[in-house]
C-alpha cells in the first residue's frame, strides 16, 4: 500500500470512530461550591441542566426527557421498600439545597456488596444519561470499615458505591480520612456532590449506597438531570485508540521505508 492509500485508510478509520466516547459513565465527586463543574460539562455540549429540589415526604420527581416530554423519577430503597425524604443537612458553612434521604450504612449479611440494601434505587421512566445529587455527613468517621470482599477496590475506607442499570457496582469515592471528602478538604464542610454522565449510552436506573458502617449518611438536596449528545463527554475508548494507533504506526513505518529507499 502506498502512502496516499494508507493516509486515506487511516482518515477513513478516524471518521468511523466517535470523536469522544467512553465505555462507562464519567462520575464526579465534588464539593458543593464546585457543582458548576458538572453543570458546565453538560452545558458545554449544548444541553440544559434541569434542577429539581428534594422535598419532605416525596419519593417521585419530574424531569424532561430528550423530547421535552415530562417523565418521572421514582426513589425507593435498594431493597424495594419505600423511601421518604425528610429534614435537611448543614455542615460548616454549607447546607444541602433540599430535603434528604437517610441512608445510614448497615449490613444485613446478605448484600452482594456490604451496605447495598441500605441505599437508594433511582428509577427513571425514560432513559437519561446525566444525573446527580448531594451528599451529607460522609467521611466523618468509620474510614477503617472493611475489609471489603470486592476485588479491585481498596480493602478499607468509608466508600460511596454506584451501579447503573443493575450492572457491576463501582466505588467512585473512598475516604480514608475526612480530607477525602472534597467539601471538607475545601472548607471543612462534610458535604459533597455525586454526579454521573454517560454519553456512550443511557441508563434507566441507578443504585447508590455507602459502606462506612456506623456512619450517619444522607443523600438528596436537589436532583440534576440532563440529556447530552452521544459521544460528547468522556475519553476515547482504549480499543478505538488502539485501532487508530495501528494505522498511524503503519503510516510512520511506510514513510520511513520510503525515505530509506
């Protein structure tokens, strides 16, 4: 193959690959004053962030799907029982922006991952690909909880777990000290924000829980929704990068051989 044909082949391959995509959702763990990082990522794609305040006694909230049709988010316990928001939470100079759900981590002895049954299950009537909420009182204690039986994660710590569409759970935040809470590290407030954007697809459910046994923990404040264009947020797939890299390496090798000749 001559240089011109290889350049054309590499260009064709690059055009076939999405500009940006990723195999799993991008998860944010932010101090409350930095929620704009999550929002700006969404608005940078040309999408709009919808914000719905959590209110006392409620377990259902409305949002707009990508077709601007009103849909419903239903909040239950991970074990299927009712979840009811109440009260609020303040730490240092920050308060969560609405009511909260108490998700004190507990272990019933049958959870696949300890603490899962004490968390929340978010169910969306129409698939979304960006969602977030506020957390209170995480990493105040119990950072030596463990050891965890799950491969690939730290053995000890007070962790925040998340799973999409009933899939494998990941540990996006793990505290070995209070300073691992971004709110506390910023200005001594035990408040933070967890958000996720999946521009490689969509999700219709999220499970969220903590495993710092003995720790008081709440989630709520306000829910943030968005639908971003597919492929607009994330990093290139490793496989896609490898394919493109092979093409570029081949082009460089051919050029060297031609120059040597």
